[in-house]
C-alpha cells in the first residue's frame, strides 16, 4: 500500500525545486562538503543575498535543506558575535533529473495526438499538429518578453526552461550560425520511439520560433550522439519566405 504521507512529502520536495534559482541553490548547497551561509550560497549561484535567503528558507520548509548555527570566526565568548545560520543538505533523498526532462510536456502532446488519431487524423500528422500547438502556447507566454536579442539567442532563452540546454554555435566559412540543443527533454521516449519523438521536437521548436517572431530560422532534423535531434539554422529571409520551416 502506498504511504500517502510519504508520497505527499516527495511531491512537496519536488515542487520546491521547480523554481530555477531554488534548484540552483539546492544543487550548490548539496555539493558542498560543509554547511554554507546565505552569503556563500548567494555568491555560488550569483544572486542577491535577500533572494538566496528567501529560496533557502523555502528549501528548508520543504525538507530539502537543514540548518545549523555556528560562529564562522571560530571565536567564542562575549564579543564573538551572533552565530551564523548555515545550510546543508537534509538527510531525506529526492530524485532530481539532471539534465532536466519534460515528460509531462511529451505526455500532453501525445495524449492530444492520440485523440486526433482516434478521430481519424493520421498519427504522424496528429503528433505534428499537437506539438505545434504546444509550441504556440509556449511562444504566447514568451511573447511578452523584450525582443532585443538576436533571433537564435531569443529562441534559446525561451527553450532553456524546457530542458533543451540550447547554445548558439558559429559555423565555419559562409554557413549560417545555428542553435544546438544539448539535451533532449524526452530522451527516454526518444530512445524507444525515435522517429515519433524527433518529429515532435522539430514541430515544437519550430512553432516556438515562429510564434515569438523569429523570422528566418529553420528547424531541421540533425541527429547526433549526446544532444537533441533538432538543430535550428539562421538562414535569414531567403526569397521573402519568413518563418520557421519544418518539412
């Protein structure tokens, strides 16, 4: 029988790690051999101390970090100052995916694709349409962000929270620069259903790029070991054909 209290505790701990700053702080503290202060943690992930304090205390509330008090100077007695609040990893364990995966997104896309397929749409087309719609929703949320960045870098910023680990790569000679996706958020699914998941990735990434107005980008399948099967090229606006192409 499932222990509901234990299950609820695990959910609470995992949800506490949904925030990227909080997740970075947890990883920093957990990697240290000794407990760290708020100031040390803030320096470690390059955030203000007041921000670190807020997220560290949330991690304590979730049971992911524990605290202790100690004078960092080593002095004791009158005039030694107040003990500092230090943070360390709690004894409880939590499974955190590194690199990040987004199986919930894949599940939503595939569920909608199955519904379309049952209604008569060919499966490949159903997956393509459902993935594109998911990309459009992500783009709509990101469209409010300033568009000061170059197209590839703007797309990278939008894709990063979804586990793609994007990086812009310059290419030799006259070839256009490209956006390489260092991680497949659906890696386990891709291993068993490569063609289906790679098509999902291409449609999703292409729709995001088009939805945020990054004209002249083309999402292509370019599989290679150790990264996502999709690469995004900056091809400008050849022949007046703007948008993202995903054959």
